[in-house]
């Protein structure tokens, strides 16, 4: 969700100009924000593709791909932790 001073008390979206001025000129794209959010959620819930498909309204193939990426990251983290013990 993106809000600004004009939209904070309403239900309307921020303007395209707001996005350009505050995000796109800094190299931040909405798809990147969504991807980061999706990965964070996948890491938090334990890489459950069904959960991702339902919450983000994704096709099962896309949800499975994101869950696989998250699972690989979780496995790498566990391996690094075991090596440091």
C-alpha cells in the first residue's frame, strides 16, 4: 500500500506523478517492491506455495517458483548456521 498526505484519509490511489517523483526517479519499481514483499512473506511462512498463491493471487506455477527460491534461501541459511557451530 502506498499513501501520501493527500490520500492518507481517503481510499484513492497515489497519483502516477507521485510514483515518478518519489519512486521511479530513485530506481524503485513497483514490481520490485511486490517481489520483495512476496519473498519476505515466503520466508516468513516457510515457503508454502499454496499460501503464496492465495495471499498474492498468483498462479500455482509462479507461487511454486517463489516458494522454491525461498526454500533454497532457508536451506542455505541452515547450512551456514551448521558450519559455524
